[in-house]
């Protein structure tokens, strides 16, 4: 009998869907361990030690108390970066400020530190090993791993060096003959801290989810579902300098294939080494994330000019990308299909990219597929 310990924030939809999948499989409900309890030291993962035990870490999202605890944990970690820093006590006292991008590098350092501690406590198996989660949560490191395994990825301007500032970015764009780039917060999720930046002649433009706000002389940055455009170089410099200081992946802004007159890409969920559920994301902006108001389509809506042979090659590339993280049973992969419907690139891997509501494979949602395929393999 499969027994699951689920580490998650109880209020998230993910918990409900995963528990439903266990019920459908005739399995007992997962024992839920809230991140908040673990972080407060009120429980430890080595308390669970029974046969056929599997631990599942899920996204630590939608809970500001948990965010504060990870930021506080990051204060303990030495790091040479130029990111903003805050002490542990002050981190616990941070006031809620909806959407504000707060200490993302320090949050990641705390997340990494705690995941490694929890990994040492585990007696049993894991759906995704903490070290794999750590690597996928760092876009710079993740893209380097993919490139080193000959997985097609957009040209990275940060593959061999760190870009330190807005001016340094402009210099590197000139040196590497790249007029359009994506600047992505290395530890962001759900398109947080993403900028599509382009320069043409003496003009420049940034399309972004970042809202730049100045209040009482303080410069703040917020994650917004409303896509914004900036053309003032000083405002663009503020945003890009903030992201680079917090650690950012910089890569070529690649053209995408079109569907219904708009650009699209695909989220592919690889489970047990096989590409399963796929959702097409049809974009109204360079960022195609569905929560930004973009449209979803079933895989059956792929352009008819995309041959079955090339589509299978693309899915195989997704499987090869997932194989770079062999201790993860599942992950979500963002797949860019080029306008020629042949070339393709892996944009990102998401350790918790399996939340695809309403998208099925052979009638199963992602969570049901994960449970069924795991039972086949153990």
C-alpha cells in the first residue's frame, strides 16, 4: 500500500486535487504536513518511517507567513551577490504588501537551506528529490544543465558570465549581436520578475509583469497580472538593475509559432519519463502564462502544418530535458515551437509545473496520472 506524506500549504488547490487522485486510486489520503509547521520546528520529517512511504513536496505558494520564514532562513546563508538583504527577525516582521517582490534571492537561499535540511530527515522515497527542486528553482543553473546535455535552449547571455547591470546588459547585447532578450528573475515563478526587452536604433521597450512604483521616495517593484510597457530608459534601468541584483537569467527572445493569429507555446508535463498532459498557451503578450489572461487550447488545436513526426521529436526533447533531473518523477516543461514548426527550444523547467486543471491524458488529470504511473513502477 502506497503511503504519502504531502508537504504543502493546506489552503492551495493542489492539495485538494492530489488527495482526490489518491482517493480515485483506492489509496489512503496523504498525511498533510504544512510548511508552516515544519519551518516553525513543530514537526520533523524523520517522525515518519513506515513501509512504502513516499514524500511529496509541493509548491510553497499563497502563504505570506511561509514566505517570511524562508526569507528569514535565507538570512543565515552566506552569499556574495548584490541582492537586498534583511535580518531574520526583521523578515518575520515584514508587513503584508500584496504582489510586492520581496527579497527573492534571500527567499531562494532560505528555501534551498531548508530543503537540504529536510532531505536529510527523510526515511523513504520522494516524488522529486529536494536537490532537483533546488536546481529547477534556479533558472540560470537549470538552463546551463540543459545546455550541457545538448538540449536545445534559447541562446543564454549569462551562460559564461554574470550580467551585473542595465549598462552591462546593453554592452553584452551589442557584443553578442542580440537586439531582443528576456530578463527573468532566476528564482521567480508564475512570470514574476520577467521582462521582454528590446532595443531598435536609439529606442528601447520593456514589456513586463513588473510594476515599478515610487511612494514617498521609495522605489518598489510589484508582480502584476497586468502586462506593462516601459519606454523611459531610466524606468527600464530601475527594473532591470533590480532583477539583475537579485540574480536573473538573460536569454535571447525567440520568435514563436502562431495559432489563431497569436503566438503560442506549450506546457508539457513529463511523468515517469514520459510526456503526458499538454496545454497550449496562446499569448496576448510575450508572456504566455495562463493566469495573465492568455487562452488555453487542447493539444488537438496544434497547427495542422506541424507534422506528427516533428511533434513527437518535440515531446522526446521534453523527455530528455526531464531526464537531466533523474530524481524527479514529474515536472512541467515550457516548450517553444519556432515559426517554421520544426525547430524548438526548452524555455524552462518547473518542479511544480503539474497543475493543469481540465487538461487530461487518456481521461486522467496530471495527479491521477502520477499516481497510476508510480504504482506501475514500484
